[in-house]
């Protein structure tokens, strides 16, 4: 049997070569940035009987698209906030049949089967790996990085006939490093505190003992059940939400991007605890590609069970509960859910669905991958979708990560300086993390904002490039206790809206065509993230309710021992992103209209009256004053962005001093 399979694969390679060679000898052109050299161990050529890839097609009328984006967000333009209607983006900018047909014909002539995809911007093709590689004039190899993680990728630049190459942005599926992860962080092992929920912020000695010996320490925060975190009332009060019923999301449709199953009963229990037994969370489930319980993976892709099922239920519950904490009167919470795959194709399908439905006014995603692992083809495919959202008036938010300036630590184990995709996308609002650190509101249901106390999130300053704390280096603590993500994009240039005090700073990088905003003109300042921030420290947590059982396979919540059962504290930029999305939903509710991508609005307010709309995280007089690499400063910085919200001001547009 093995000989027969080997013979079939060998014959497939010959057939692929013959098919490609039978096509007229086209002049070939490389697809820019389609290959990234690596020093990882080459384990040999990949051989797969079947795999599917998505050829990413360039929009039609690209200059018109660029001009329209500029005008729709320019208050002086006649097109200002004239959002495209449902389906209009495709009718104006989708690739034409004349553009698609030659590429499809070429793929078929190369022996591949052209399939239906989720988008006219994605041309899906499948076949044996040998034929796929031959069609793009490359080879596919398996690699192993120093951390022992294996993956496959193309071993040289992708090439296409010159007549076709200009219409192709890249090919998704030639690499399986797009492994999305959630950004939730839980406190280390601890015991219940005093009856008043007021335990001091943990010190390094307690954390060292917890890591080295499993020693629990007293911990409790906020007024949530069991002293497990902040309540909706406390969150709204700390960040200055308006009193009464103004701007609680009424009439607005929120959405969360998810890659895990969850239980409605968890959300109901959380909501009934805070809003009463009569309150019904307005949940609507929308499944893409079979969802995480019945994954439909592209050929050759993997949707491993331990990444699906209920493997991210702690994330899904956190996202929904945070949106409901700030926007309890929302018309609906749309829970989009796809399988969590390895090539990013299911994620593209889910984002495409969100954009095409055009139902959600505001969207939050707490799932991301470091830019270095995402690759140029994938981020360019995403960008087209986010441009569609921006032109339709949809607001998109993303969690900027929990490992400081080193966003690849959890995905591939490396400690290179990197930021996350999609938060670093120019049409996504990137949300970083802060901490209330020494301030604990205890059982006070209406605490005031502790001015001058809120810091960048970096627990006890442990995440850094040089520490050797408790026999563990600083990079260990970036992953273990967390820190706010932030830095410069390796793909995107600085968008027109991103300007103001501190934007150009000593840590700004400039396009060099390779590692620094490589999709921008050389010399262009790079996109900087985060844009904004909010509390994300697991030791100044939010109270979450989430359970699991034998009927929820791979559930994270089933492994968490909460007191009372099901209740526990949670942190991470996975919380600050949906928090910000709900604030904008409240603003939309009060103003009765979409605002589109929130960044032009936020940076306008930043330059108009910074102190009136945001809490500046300056680092002045604070021992926690960096995210492991980038310092907090007055004004914009690469650790906390513009700062944290003054909710009432952002909703009503009346500054708060």
C-alpha cells in the first residue's frame, strides 16, 4: 500500500510538471513579499495528496477605492460618512470577470481544481501539493523552529505569468503559521482574601513562589462574586460612563469574532446576576465553515480538536460579557464563529461573512496572530475586507496582545519585536492594556477614577528584555503574567488619521521594504499601535462567569476552579477590546448613526481636547512605565496609545475634566 501511494504521488508530480510545461512559456514575475527567508531547520519537501489555497485578487479600480476611503473619512468632503450600501462594495471594487478568468484558466491549466470561495477577492484552487507548488513556481517545505514547532511554507518566492501577477496580492494557504490565539490571561493560583475583597496587588515574591512551588497567595479584587473582579457598575463608574439610560447601546448591533463554541447558559447566568432574572442577553449565533463543533477545513489545512470544540470558551464568554457590561441595551450581540485552522482561510471566511452581512455596527475580535507569522498575503487579504467594513460604516476593534512588545511568544515561541494582526491593520482600532495596579475599589459600587494611578499593564515590571527574576528571564514573564502589546507594524505605513503629539517619537520606525512597514513606500513612518487602551491586568480583573463539563469538549472553563463555582477573574486585551467596541456602540446609539472606523474619530478628539476625552497614561512617578520595551510618556506612546476612555465624554461629546 505504501508503495502504491508513493507511486501515485510521484506520478502526480510528473503530471503537474507536464501540465505546467504544456502551457505556453510565459514570462514570469515574482509576487512581492511572497517569500520570507528562515534559519529554521529544513525538514524536507512537503508532500500532501490534496491542499487548497486562496489566490488573493487585487480590487478593481484601486485608485478609486483609495480616494473613496479618504473622502468618506474627510469631514470637508461631500462624501463624508456616506456609507456604501449592502453589496455596493463588490459591485464597485470586486475583480471583474475579465480579471478573474485568465487567472482561473491558468490554475486549471496547471492541473488544479478551481473551487467556490467565500469572496470574489479569493480564488480558491486545490490539488496535490506538488501541483500547487508547480503552479506558483516554488516548492513547499516543512520546517522546525528552535522551539520545536513545525510548520510548512513555500521555500522561494511565488511566481506567476507577468500578465497575471499585477492582479494578484498573494496566495494564502502556502503556509500554515496563521494560528490564531485568544488574549485572555488568568491570575495565578491564589486564595480568597478578606471579606471586603481588598487584597493588595501581588508582589514579585508571591509570583515567584506561585511559579516555582505552586504556592497560592491572598488575592481578590472588585465586587464581583467571590471577590473575582470588577462588576459592570464598577467598570462604568471608574471610566466615567453617564448616569441613567443614555447611550447603553440601544438599537445597535454589536458583533464578536470567535473561534470557539460557548454556552448560552453561562451568559444568561452572568447577566441575571447583574441585570435581573427578566433580562435576556440578545445573542444571535452565526456559524461559518461548520463552526468550531463541526469544522469544515480547506483541503490540507488543519482544524485540530484541541483548538476547536469549546477550547476558547473563556474567550467567547469574556467578549460577550464585556460588551454587555458597557452596552446592555444593545439590539443584538452577533456571535460569529468559524473553526480555528492553521492557514487563516477559515478566519478570512468569517471576516468576509461579517462584512457581507453588513448587520453589525461595531465588531470586536480578541483572536490574533503576530504579524511575522501572518505573512503578507494573509494581511493583504484581510485588509480588503476591513476596507469594505470601513466604507460600510462598520467599526472594527482588535486586541493588541498580552506579551508586551513581543507578540510572537505564544504563537511560535520567538522573542522578536512584533505586533499583532489584525489589530495593526490600518482599518482596525488596536486596543492595548493598562492596570489599576495599587487601586482596589473593593465593594464600592460606584468608584471614582483613580487619577495618576492607572499604569501600563506590565505586572510588577516583570516583562522586560533583561530581567532574570526568580530563575526565569523577563521574556518568560511577558507570557506568564502579561503586558500590553504595542509597537510598529512590519507591513503597514502610518495612516493619514494617525497624527498628533507623540506619534512621531524616538521609537518610530520607517519603511525599509522588508521588515518595517514593507507594504508602504520606503521612508514612510510605520503604523503604530495600540491606538487606545483600557484595563487589562489579570490582577485588576473583570468578573467572568463561565463553566464547562464533559459535554463541552476541550473547555478551558471546565479546568478553572472558581469560588463560587463558575466565577473567576480575567484579564488581557481580550477584555479591553470589547470594552472599547461597546463604548463606540453607546456613542452610535446616542447619535443614531454609524461612525465607521473609529480611529479618525478618536485621533480627532485626541488633537481637539486630549484631557477632555482620554486618561493619559504618562508613566511619570510610576514604577511600571513600559510594556517590556516601549515606555509610557505624556501623549501618545507605543505602550498605551492615546490612553484610556472617559466614557461619558466619548458618548456625549461633552469633555470631562
